């Protein structure tokens, strides 16, 4: 078998595995059924349900149609290669070689589409950043993560809104909750959920020693069906109000408009201070809390929640998902996918997409082959 034939065979094998994993045949049949339903006159009577069905159809087509197109191109390339080899046509073989390169790129994009086909992957998200072990260093690290995600959102066209922010006593942030909206926001940003570790020469240490700091990032999808969660009994909820911090004029500083909700059975805490109205802040906080409870109830999310704080434990050693080294050399290393970059400052300036896509590919094969990557502690 020639080198080109082996390459095509390898692509064919990967595509067959993909079809089995996704169950392309069943999805193609479901697409036909949904399109048939959409042709019925009564389909659009319930606009909410119709919109939901259209979203499901769109997500399935985003995986099935590229697979079908790639299958045809692969079949055509095999036939063309057979003729080119039979005639010893090197020019035609070079064309096949170029098509193989294009098909490989297309397959990588197909993998990403599959990794973004989860139930909540198209949802907007609430992101919370909290410092862990490290004192003022950790608070400063939390603010650096806030700037990193702000830059990432700006680069990728996501809308970012600050829901709640509590500054540190000396520097940085004690906590920060963000609303991030855009295409596949949860699908991409779920990769950031966990503990992030920073190693650098401390600007707060007069001895100039290296300091290790930790901060946790929690990512919750803004679930569209949050209203289906049963109402939270008042006895399970503690409501605290306080004065909003930061800039915002006399009204923000003089009224207890900010709201913090604590769900007593789970210990989940959310807060909102972005609106001037206490009622509006409570509504937003309740929306976040319901989303968190819904997430907690979803079995497929439990492992991600454990990854965030271990067994609801400490933000620190043993639970980190990514390490950022700024001294003596620059390195950012993901402890799950193994992806790394020696351009640490670029990553902190929002260049996160390579890490996100590496995580998504790692997650696809995770149930069969989880790699244990050990960080360099030097």
C-alpha cells in the first residue's frame, strides 16, 4: 500500500470511528423527521417549542452534514488516487496529497464540532473567579485571570458583563462574577473550570522570592429551561443585602441594592450588584442560583464540579487544571490535555483558543484514554 493510500485509509478509519461515536445514521434519520415536522402547518403555532426544535436541528446538522461532505470527498479522493497510481501520474498524485491535507484539517474542525454538541454548549455562561491559597498574591492572580478572560472575550466577539465584583483589601479581587454571552460560550469556556496555578517573582514580596498562587474559575451554563426547576423554598434560602462596591455614583454607594443568595442545602452562593434596583439584582441572582442547582443535578456535570474544588475542598495543591510560570522562564501548561505554550504573556492577554481546542479534543477521547500530565514544579 502506498503512502497516500495509507493516509486515506487512516482518515477513513477515523471517520468511521467518528460516525459510530456520533451515531450519524440515527441523527440523519432524526433530521429528516424534524424537517418533516417543520413542514406541518401547526408547527409554528408554539413559537417557543419551534425555536427549541430549530436549535436541535441546527446542532445536529452542524455535525452530520460536514461528516457527509467529508465522506464523499474521501471516496472521490480514493477513486482519483487509484486512477493516478494506475497511470503513474505524479501530478494527479500531488493533487491527492493536497486534498489529504485539506481533509485532515476538516477532520480536526469536525472533532471540535462534535466536542461542542453537548446539551448546554450553545448556552451563555456565568463565570466566577475566586482566589485560593496565597493571600494578597492570590487576589492579584484572580484579577489577572479576570483581565485574561476579558481580553479573550474581546478577541472572540463575546459580550462580557460584570455581575458582581469584590475588590481585595490590598490588591486584586476577592471574588468576581461575570456574564458572558456569545456563540458556544459554555462549549468553549467549560474548559476553564477548575483551579489555576501561578508561579512568579512576587511584586508583593520584598525578598524577591518566587511565589505560588491559586485561583478557582467556576463556569455555569445559563440554562434556558431554568424555569423547570422547582421553586426554591424560602426556608432553604438566605438572602443578604449590602451596599454595592466600586464606582457607580451616589445611588450605588448609599443604598443596599446588592443581593447575595445562599442555598442552604448545597452551600451554593451567588451575588449580584450590577443593577441599581435590589429587586432586579435579586432576580439576576436567583437566575444564577437556579442555573447552578440545575447544573448540580445534571449527572454529566458532577465530575466537572468535583474538578473545581475536589470534594468541595480547598482551592490549591492537587486540584489545579493549568499552571502558569512567569519566572524563571515562561510556560503555560494544561495538566489535562498536555498542551503548553512558552508565550505566557500572550496567553494572559487572551490567547486561550489553542488551550480550549486541545481540551475539547482531549475530552472527546477522555472516556477511553485519560492522560495524566504532571506539571513541572521547578
